[in-house]
């Protein structure tokens, strides 16, 4: 069972590994920090903001079954100046 306790956007003070794509989160890079309970164990992790958004697309059954870092590719980042025609 998965229960999220805390989620916030932070600037990395040290290098971390993204829990979703397993790529490096560099010092100073924005990341989503989560604290959660999974199968009765307290856990925490960091993710790229776009990886966190991608993870939210999982249905509850997939989320409950869990995933291993690197199982999922890092999604393309949306450019701030991107215009739709």
C-alpha cells in the first residue's frame, strides 16, 4: 500500500538520483521531494519535476505495485517559452 505523507519542490543541496528515471539530480537543480509509506515502510526520494508529473499518470494499481528507479524513461521537459500553434 502506498500513502504519500509529504511532497514539495526543493533545490537540491547535494546530488541525488531520480527515483523515476535514475538520472542524476545535480546540486542546485529543482526536484520534487516526497516522503511516503510503501508496504508499511517509511521512505523518501527525489524526482525531476517532469518525472514526478509522469508518475502521477499511473493508476492506483500500478502505483501500488511499485517501480524500480530507471524502469521509466525521463520525459521530455516542457520548455517555458514553448508556444502552441
